[in-house]
């Protein structure tokens, strides 16, 4: 079965600092992995997705993630944090038998001015 | 493209009443829609998967008689919370995809969510 684990439920960074949000996956087959962002009282917005093409995936708002099979990881990074990046971030893996997505527990990102 | 809307955005109801939440794909045909539930400060929990014209598939532990899902058209799915109780209060989010559930790469597009409060 597919699953993802997000390490760190809360991450705080200074404005302009590197953002690193961790996600590890468990999958019996090559996974399709996603990062979503959620602002308060809103739905989820896709940041980027990995679909077995390039291992370094670039997304919106300057975010990118690298798929590392050897580490079973798909960490999300951004070189320089902006105040508007403060939000909840979810890593997700697509189910093996259908379109179901399974989400991690989320990481709340705080950006300190 | 790929916009999903939900209505209503917020609803408050009395215990014992039923509430219907609509999920619409505005600019594409959604062969598959999903319903999630999210508790405060927690992740999304998949409740059910619905394919247009067929019965929904519920995740383990989700009461199908309590959470009725109808996906009557390629652009509309509804979730009806029957005989709602305070413990049903939550944030309900729907999503939609284009493909038919065959393992592929299509993305889920999420609606803005519906905040249900049961008094």
C-alpha cells in the first residue's frame, strides 16, 4: 500500500531563508507523488507533481522537489522564503489501483519577518 | 482551467437534519470525483471515490448510509450528510480528475471546501 510520512508538523523559517519540507514515501511500485499547499479555510492547490519523468520537479511559486528513490524521499524546497509562503503543505501519493490520493499529516510553514 | 467549485462554502444546521454539499467541475468533465474530510489542524481523510454513473466506493470506516454520494453527471457530484450530528462537523473537500481511475498521472483538482457545523 502507498503512504507518505511528513517529518515535522511545524517548520519556521526566516524570510529569505531556505525552505525544506520533508516527505518520505512507501510504495510497492514506482510512485506518483504530489505536493499541495492549503491556505486557511481554502482547498488545496497543486504545487508540483512527480510522475516518473525528471527526478527534479519544478513547481509554482519557486518551489521544487527532488525524487530520490534510494532515500524514498520527495522533499520540497524553496531557496528563499516569502511571507506569502506561510501555509499548510501536504505531500500525497497516488494509490496503486486507482486515482485515490493518500495524504501526509501536513506541515505548517511559518515565515518570520 | 481545471476549476472545481463547492457549494455552499459554509453551512450551519441543527442536529438530525440532512445537508447536501455540491461539487462541480466548471471547465472540464470529471470522470472521477473524491470526497475528503478534514478535521482542524489535521490532514485530509479520503471518504469515498465516485465515478460518474456508478455507485461510490467508500473507504473503510466511512458509513455509506450516512454520507450519501451521487455523481449523476460528469460535472456534478453531491455529498449528503444524513441525520447530521455535532461529530459530523468538519471541513469537507471534494476533488476531481479527468481520467477513469486507470493508474495514470492526472492530477486531482480540489474545491475550496465546505465548512459544516452541526449544532
